[in-house]
C-alpha cells in the first residue's frame, strides 16, 4: 500500500473488518426477515381461504333458508 502510513493502513484494515462484520450481521437479519415474510404469506393465504369458506357456507345456509 504505497503512499499510506502504517497508521492509515491500520485504520483502513480496521474499517474493512468493521464493514465485513456489519455485512454479515445485515445478511443474517435479511435472511430472518425473508423467513418471516414467507411464513406471513402462508398465514395470510390461510386466512383468506378460511374466510372464503365461511362466507360460502353462510351464503349456502341463507340460500336454503330463504329458498324454502
């Protein structure tokens, strides 16, 4: 590293190591958030399917009551 003093080289190495730690930490947080998002999508789909099933059953019951 021409043109840099030993102190500047040390600071640069320290900054790079710090950035590596931050990138590693942020990658793990991103993986965690992606996992939460995937499980959240499954829950939302389940809620919509349940709600549509309940509304279909209610519509059938009202149809039978009012049709007779």
